[in-house]
C-alpha cells in the first residue's frame, strides 16, 4: 500500500495508509466478533479469477480469424469490411436461431437472460459447424478468436464473457479465446505486440461501419413497405451493402508516412500529428459521402407508392432483442411488415450515444469530488480550483465527443438523402423518461425504454410502440413496471411489451396482431380525416404523383406535419400543397 500525506478537515495532516489500515483492522475485528456470535466458523474465501488466456499476438494475425456477430447482417457485413480494411481475417457468426438457443441452454449456466442463451449457443453452434465442415478442433482453438463487446454489468451483460468461456469449455472448446472490446490491456499485451490493435483506426472504422449500417438499414425499412415490385428493396439493399463493404475494405487509414513519405520520421511529435491527421480526415474528408450518394441513387431506382396507408410501429426494448433479425425476437420485423406495418428500427448509435451520455451524467454528479481523493479543506482554494478545472476539462471533452459522434452520424443520414431519423437527443430522452425511471439506474437500456415510448408517442412519430423484452432480463422487468405508470398517464398510447424467448412465437405474434389491429384503425382514421380536410381523393393524389416522378422516388424526404403520424397522410398533405391547395396543417419545426 502506498503511503501519502493528505490534509483531513481542518485538523492538519494525517497519514492515509494508517487511516486505511486502522479501518481495515476494525472491520476485520468486527467481522470476527459477529461470526463468533453467530457461531460461524471463519473460512478462507477463494474468489473467482478470470482464467489466464493465451494471448493473441501480432505474429499470429495472418493466420488468426476474428469471429464476431450479434447485430443485423447489414451492420455485420459493414464491420466485416471495416476490419478487413485494417488487415484482419474476419468471419461473421450468422444470426442466432432456436438451435443456438438450445445449445446455449445445454452448455451454459441456467437462469440466464434470453440473449445470453442465444448468443453464447450461437458461438458454440458455429464452431460445431466449422468442425463438421472439416476443420480440426485444435485448429479452431488455435486459429480463431471471438471478439465481443463487454461491460462490467450491472445486468447480465457483465457475465457474458464468463458465460462464453463456460459454454465453450462444456462444449469441448476449452482454451478458445474470447476478447472484449474494452479489454485491450486485459491480455497483458503491449500495444506493439497485440494481435488486435484497439487504436484510433480500429474504433473509427468500427464506428463508421456501425453508423452506415444503421442509416442504410433504416432507409431500407422506410422503403420496403411501399415498394411496388416485391423484393426490389431487398435486392438493392444486398447490392449497396456489398458495395459499402468493399468501400470500407479498400479505404486505407490515413498515415503521416503516406502523406509526407520519408520526411515523416523526422517531424517532431509524429505520434500526435498521426493522431490529429486521422481525426481530421474522419471529420472533413468526404470519401464515404460520395459512395453513399451512389447508394442513394441505387435506392432511388426502386418505385414506391407512399399513399398506401400503414400503421407506423416503433420497435424498442432491450438492445439485442430490438436489433436481431431472427428467432431471437420471433422474426418480429418481417412479421410486422407482412402484417402491413411500417417499422421504425432503433439505430445502434442511440445506445453508443447513451453510453457517452451516462458518463456525462456521472461526471456532472461527481462535480467537486475526485474519486479516491480526500477533499481539501475550504481554505485550500488552489486544490479546489484544480478539481474544478479537471471537472470542466473532462466535461468539455465528453461534450465534444457527443457533438462529434452526432455530427458524423448525421453526415451519413444527409448523404443518403436525409430520410433516416436524426439521433434523438439524450437530454430530451432523459427529461421525459426520468420522472418514471431514474436515469441514474444503469443496466441494459436503463431509462431509454420508457423514454422512447413517451418520445415517439408525444412527437407523433408512431401509431404504436412495440417493446421487445427478453425473458429473464432484469432492467426490462424493471422498466415494465414503470411502463404501467406511463400508459396510465398517456391514455391514447398503443404500447405493447412482448417477452421474447426461445419458444412462444405463435402467442407473441397473435398478441402483436391484436395491437396492430388498433394501430391500423388509428392510421386509417387519420388518413380519412386528412383527405376530408385537404379536399382531395386518393385518385387525384395518385394522378398528380404519377405525373411528378420525383414524388415516387424511394429516397424522397416527405415533410412531417404537426399532429400527423402516418406516411400516407403526410404525403397526401404534401401533394395537396404541391397541387396548389391551401391545407389546414403546419409543418413540424426541426
Ligand atoms: S439488458 Fe437484459 S437481456 Fe440484455 S444482457 Fe442485460 S439482463 Fe440480459
């Protein structure tokens, strides 16, 4: 234990180590006394320690494949391209199915949440598939690494890493390496030797891949319900994802050597210049923008009829359950579309933004305090000023990170035609959600589930909110309780929570069908009222649209009018305005 001298209160200087030792000693004495009183024998405690794993080193990179998954196939393919662009061998673990869920139950711990079973079992299933395709088990263990996001909790997310290891061991893959994004130092590798270099290039490439995945994915969900040729959206989606995969793969990271050649080694502070150069390239280069314009043009080749009346369903819930597009949420997105809905999907960027926002919040809550430090007395203005400076400095950096992240995301939205939603302000979500769910209560989606329900209803963006909540999810169970207060407060809200599991699909689908029936009535009534107020028939609107082809373009930004939710209803007002009619509606301010 290091010894330092710090002022305590106004009483002068005290040896910190002696205070801590004294506290530890008294705690130990008191514990012994209580144990004696209760008749409990004192036992040695053996805490769990993370097993020491074989490191993934730089010299293994050319023969080691990184495995990852757990998102949508669009995000995965783009991140695949981004990682290949950095020189890694990469493979995507396919979207989990019910078989993966069963393997997760068989090889993992009991009593986990639903996403744990699906994702853990999925990795085992993929390794089994590789083995049956002819690969030797020892080669899989030596030449593959599974890469996943990690956290320290407080929900079961904190246990994922341990769960992967347990299931892999039980399934016969003991020694298979699992690496967490947050874990760059966890394998005791120096940066120079690390097989996976978690540097600025790595994070920028992954963020670009994820952000593009979000925006392209949402754009496709906006178009598909209105396509006039069935399957046209999916065909273009395949094509643009392949195209952007290659763009990400072939774009080499900015380097000072590339710019300055042999002079690069002579410039002072080369590391800082390298870092700044990469950062500025990200902010100001429009290399991706041109490629996204091409994607927009490809989407515009799809013919749409936006005067079809469809209820808009906003899907929220737990992060994985609201993202996956397979058995993990009963294939809910395709089911909703088959049943006639237009779906608003949740971007992964909301969760990244939420993570940054939580740190901002914690920093604000800690203002005037420094972790682990003894507070200086009030007369030590110099020390107090230092704490204040550190606080402001940290907050400023975090705010800059929030701003830059949103700016980069919106750059992609604009490049793809501006139809995808902008990121919802975390401050607004906190404001509306906090009265029902304490925004300091971390874990899972925290207050977001409640906040999004209120936000999308209040801002008239969806006819119905569907929350996908995994079986056994602790934060979702908490927010379910809070949602009853929300629903009681907002009487017109159509809100449906669905528990997702490895079974029960028919039951879940029929519950969604029932709520969707109400949402359809809401959408049809709204459209009928709009037609009455603008004094037009659908035939008149259709014939105007037919003579103005730009209105049938798939990536056409339809204005949003106050009090109007549905796409068809907003299009009707917009077309009536274009026809020269005066309409009793006002544009939503942005
Ligand atoms: S948020 Fe819920 S479902 Fe997701 S990891 Fe945590 S406990 Fe599991």
